[in-house]
């Protein structure tokens, strides 16, 4: 079963200087070096908040700019970073992400309801099939919200970074696999979320927001 946010093209970001387009933001656009190193969480939050703003008139305040060009989106990322702020270990807890997004939304006069699928640590990274994971992903995407995905250890999935946030925009839900499409560093990637769940040792989780 294929599930997706309704308009993934809305998080396409244009760079008019190079004629290049990006799928979501890149943490490399932050001005400060530390922000560029630790800014995957705020970048993920910026993607989600911009998409909610562009698809719901009543949430338009969540994105304060008229265009989805690199210059505008980078300013949006800096706005979000002031609330979704990494600590010394980065943004390594879902609670930090939720609190920051809630504070940012409140500063714009908006209330959002968070939905969380937490994944605890597992010694040796050995888990059975993920009860409820596919349903959570389907529900989040069906609500038309990208999912923030925190991956502290990548397990046997080789094409994702550890200790990292990405924005999931679609998924192919199969009987034995969950293939997720996501925005990562301005690029579209596909990875096996089900395999990650079964083999990650440090856990993480997913989150999405509704009104």
C-alpha cells in the first residue's frame, strides 16, 4: 500500500542562483557552524511546519515568507532553530523536538497536537515485527503531515545517517517491509524503516502533528 502526503512538491525549494531544486531544507544553510553540524532536527521541524502552513490557510502563520526559495527557507530555518534548539548532544530526544515545535507554533498563535511512536533501546538491536509502526506511518501521512523521524543508530540500514532527523513524506507499506521516502539534506532518499526498527540498538521514533 502506497501512502503519501498530498502535495510533496510543496517542499521543493528553488535556488535561483544555480537553477537547482531541493527536496526540503538542508542544515548546511544555517549561518553558524554549530547550527550546520547539529541542525538536522530543526531542519526537519522547518520542513514539517512549512508544509502545514502551505496546505492549511489557518496555519499559514507557521511559515513567514512568500516563496520557497533557498534564501527565504533558510530564514525560516533560523526562525525555527530559536525554538527547536539542539543541546550538546544535538536534538537526541523526541521530547526536545515536541517542546520546540509547540513553542514555535505558540509564538505564531497556533496550537498543534503531537502524535508519537517511540522506539526504545534494544540490546543488540534485535526486535520482532513492529506492532503498530505501519499503522502509525499510514495515519500520519493520511493526515497530510510529514513525519519527523529520529534515528539514533541506523542498524542494518546503510543509506541513512545515525544520530539524525529526516522528514518522511511517503511510504510503501508491504507485508514484510516499510519503504519510506524522506527529505534528507535537501535530497529525496528511500530507506527500509521496518529493517531499521528491527535492527537499531539505540532507538528513536517518529512524530507528526495535527490541529
